């Protein structure tokens, strides 16, 4: 009886493994644009958005349709971002 149970568990394991592999293969062919969440109209607070990476992130979020709030200690960088 335990021999049959072990064989059943191995078969279940193999079937689940095949399913997981096929699932991964199918998901790898789906383009990223279909996986992305829509942030259109969402509010995004970017600290340090006056220059560097924060500035680039702010611009990217704005291009995606988010309402971007920029917070930075550098007032000139913040002013440039508003332009």
C-alpha cells in the first residue's frame, strides 16, 4: 500500500512540475507592456526629485499619466522640474 502511495505522490509531483514549467514558458512570451499596472491619475510623491534619478523618475511617472508631487531640498532643481 505504501508503495502505491509513493508512486502516486511522484506522479502528482511530476504533473505539478510540468504545469509550473509550462506556466513559466507561457508567461515569458507575454510582453512587459501587458504586465504593467496603469498609474494614470494616481498620485506619486517623489522625494529628491530636483535632480538626478529623482528627476528622471518624476518625468517618467508624468509621462505615464501620474500626478507627480516633487519634494526636494534644492529649490532651483525643483523650479526647473516645474518647467
